């Protein structure tokens, strides 16, 4: 188990992501072979634009450490936190204009994965069965907003979130989770803004090819787990390898990983970090294929819970 540390330097290292750069001139033909995101790039841009962000992130971490065991007393439905979701679809082609069914399939996946209702939840190895968690958060589709565009790709500078750049601004971002479906480019599957960033760009971006279960979704990322991974970031979860060799994800009950894992790793996969722990490659916050990730931990649950408590970074969702 890892020692939980955080600093301004750690803030700059969060969400380190890798991606393949091979890409067809027609984005509808591209299928990524490895999981990749652009969160570090986005984070570094935000830090340059607002150097105070690192201090704000430190304050969030201090609050999380102090209040992670507090009971949530806000907006509960059937005993669970319920989050309304707005999906913003930016499309150039018919394929990119994903269907309502594909959108709902992503909501359904989030509800299963965040409530331990996913069919592969029982695949968690016995070694980790004592820490596997039901996060207890539900998602309800609130609205779908569609906009035709001539852009072939949107990149990672949050252009899809800005009307002045042809995108769609987030709807009520302090009380609703906004998702964007679009062509990101450069084999980036998605990226998220973690707590602390500006509300004007808050939310999660998912390339339309990896959004939900149906339509344009492509294997090995066709089970909606890109959404689960990125929403995990939006809820203040770090990559399980801590974005550094033998780094810390600020969670006590996840093993220390050498680095990210890709594909479908054979179990057990041992780390060469201190103690040679078995890596939790099936955790949603690793980089494995959709069919190889299927669990959160109790430590991740308490970390998530803290941001929704009174005074937490996403306490406004209690309204």
C-alpha cells in the first residue's frame, strides 16, 4: 500500500496520458489500439493560465483527507447520490451524430459501474475482494444537445466547450455533469477536468467512437469504460499508477504500480516497486481495455464521497 502524498508538483503530474499518433485523414476510420487521454496536457494549460490552480488543488486534497469519512447529506435518491447528465453532441458526419440509444447506453454503463452492478464485478480476484466497492452514485440523462459542425477534430484545448470556437458551452456545470461527444483527434479516447478547474470548462469529453455500447463504439473500447474512467477523474480519482513510476494515486488500498497497463494483462501481474505487490490492473483508473477493467476500491469511494460533502469541491451537486 502506498503512502499518500500531495504537493503542487504532484498537481502538475496528474493525469499523465500516452497515446498513439497514427491517424487516418478520415477520423471516422480511426480506431485507437491503446487507451489514451489528454488530461495532463489540459492540466498544464490550465496551470499556465491560472497558477493559483495548484494551491486550489492542494486545498481540495487537504479537505479530502479531513472529510473523506463524512456522511453525505445532500441530494440523495433511494439512498444514493444522483447526478443529472447533459450530453453535448458535436458532429460533422452521420456517424458522429451518435444516437439517443448510444447515449443512453453510456448512462447505463455508468450506473452499473458506479453501483457494482456490472456483470464482470464478480471477476475481481480474491486478493482484492475485501476492498472492492460499490460507489453508490447514480446518473440520470437530463438533456441531449446537438450541433452540426464543419470541424474534422476538436483537439484538447477545450474548444468543444466554447461557443465562440464553434462548440457548446456546459449547461449548469455546478449542478449537472456535462459530457461532450465529438472527434478529439490523435487517438485520444477522452479527458476530464478534475475538481478545482473553471466551471466554464467543467465536464468530460469522450470521442464519439468510444461513447457507450452501440453505434460507432469500437472494440477494444466499446463497453463504455472510457466514460467510467473519465468520470472517475471528474470525481477526483487519479490514475492508479500515480502518473509516475511507482507513484501514488492518493488512495491507501490500491497497490503501487510501476506504470500504466495496457491491453488485457495476465493475472497476477507483479509490480517491481517496493514490496512487489500484485497490480490492480482491473481497476477502472488503469489504462487496460474495456473488458479488462471492472472495479473501484473502498479508498476510491471515500475519496469520491469527500468532494460531495458540505464544503467539498462538488458540494453544489447537493442542491
